[in-house]
């Protein structure tokens, strides 16, 4: 059962989706807060074809770029994303003047982004984009925020977030000790930065 805040947010979003217009909704939150799960659930609340999920994670820098650099030990940090590429995609989605826009997707099984994996036809009314840094105020991320009609921030208990992160890392091949170290190290450093952007959200929603 979802919270009254989530029910109210979804009801307001339904009212916003006027025929002929497009809404780009951002879902922000710290690593492990459940952004991908929430975005998929939200998409299911609308009729088939009415919405598409376009994750920010498709703009991870490729391993060929970060391998052998200090960025490799901070993969997932704000400077390990192609923010300019993400901003360009959002601008194209806002213009809505192309028959189809293709977006990249991050494949965890490959640990790599894959280009042109998500199709966004011009008639899609709702684009849901989820990611860590949608509310960051440095360049060019503040321009990313300007492309989003609303941003909702997911609030998840820290212990649950940590548990999810460790299990996610283990499921994709990390030894548990390494998974705990990564979740409490780089992931937690990112979480502190992301949590500081929470006041800029249009809505803060509890999500388990």
C-alpha cells in the first residue's frame, strides 16, 4: 500500500497530462532509494504507450574512458556521467519535433551504457527520467533541472538503502566484503551529495 503523498502526486500528475502536451518528470534520490522500481511502477499507472522511462544512468561514462583513471574508483559519482549528453537528450525530448528520439540505457549485466536502446515516440505524453543528480546545482546539471517540469525526491530509510545496495552489488558479481565497502564508501559519498539537493525537489515522497 502506497502513502497518501504518492497517491496525491500521481493524481496531480494525471491532471497535468493534457492532450497534446508532454511532461518530463524527474525522479531523484540517493543510490538504493528505489528510483528504478518507482519509475517502473509509475509507468504502470498510465495506459500502455502513454509514458516512457529514460534513466540518467544511460549516460555513465564508458569503462574505456574511466579505466586506468581515478574515476574508476568513483564510478557513479557526479563527474562520471556525460552530463552534457544527458542535457542534450532532455532538450530534444522537450522540443518534441522528431518522430522518435532514441535514448541510451545502462545495462548492469555489462556494466556499460548501450546507445539507442530506448525509443521515445513524439506522441508519448509522459517521459519519466530517474537519476541521482537531477537536482544538483552545478553546471551543467542546473540546466538539466530546467528541462524537467517536476522533480520528485524519494525518501528511503538509510538502513534499507544500504541493504539494497549491498545485495545489488553482490548480485552483479561483487564479493560481499567488497560490496559493503563500495556501498559504505563511494555510494555513501554520493548519497550525502544527493541528500543535500533534497530541498530543491517539488515533492518528497516516502518509498520503501
